[in-house]
């Protein structure tokens, strides 16, 4: 297999979804923690990718960024397509949910959390209200989707009613953080979905590392304000 180096931030949902796939496949990659809120680490990251976004996967002499593309690069490296299926219709559904979650859930949740860490954006701010509306809209879409496929697939609910895909990995990487911004208690199927997957040993390991790293991350974000 190629030489792999994964640059990631433990608290980042984008990094978490790549970590899940790497750990699931037992990828022997060098793991390098990077905090883009620390100037020296941000500069080193931008020497790899101009936008300075995480995660970044080095594959021999090439560099892959954007979390969903990194997942696909890992699946190519192991010659498996469990999380992004080859079949066109299934692939389109997975990519749809992955993109919706990346754009309309992960983005506003992270913006609100970082604003909070930096003492910005009070709850009455119109921008915060707009973000909460977008988050609630995605919660409702997820709730309806999970209800529609309830009972399909295996012993754990999934967004597409079958095996776990990248859509689920993306959802499960952000929903625990989203709950801190807007609680999930009013969403029956969504709450059950998270509960069913949270005992997965891979998620437990990833979330444990993130929890341990959180105080240092919050301090770095506050200092960068």
C-alpha cells in the first residue's frame, strides 16, 4: 500500500469522518494532529494546501484535501467501496446527503461554536437566528428520511436504510456537536439514530480523542479572536 500521512484536527467533524473510514479499514497511516488556529501549524498546513483546510491526506508524493475526496482516496487505496458505492443511483444518494450535511449543517454549527468560543454572535443576533433555522431545517429533513426508511437494513438505522455509508459517517461526525447548538430531544428518529451508533468502538475512540483535545482547542480559538 502507498505511504499515507493524514493531517487532522481531532475536534473537526470533517476530520472525524475521515478518521472513521481510516480506522474501519485498518489503514496504517501516520496521523499528524494540526490546529489551524495556532499560527505555526496553520503555516505548515498551508504549505501542503493553499486553503489551509483539514483533513489533508498525503499519498506518496500527492496531496488530497476535502474530506469526502479523502474518503474516496482511502477507498481506492484499499480497493473497496463500502462507504461510497459504485452503483450510480446509490452513489448519487450518498453524495447528496454528504453534500447537504457538509454545507447546511456542519458549516453553521462550526460557525456558531467558534463564535461562542470567541465571545461573538449573541443569541439575538439575526445571523445566529438564520443559522439555527438552517440547522432545524436539516434536522427535519434527517428526521423525515430516517422515518421513511425505518425498519430497513440491519440492526442499526441508517440514512439510506441499508449498510452504513458516507452519508451516515458525515451525519454522525457532526450531530453530537450540533446537539450543543440546538438540542435533538424533539427529534425521535434522529435521537434514536445517534444512540444506536454511539456505542460503535470506532466512534468511541474518535470522540474520546476529540473530548481530550477540546480544552486546548477552545483555548487556541479564544486566543485567535
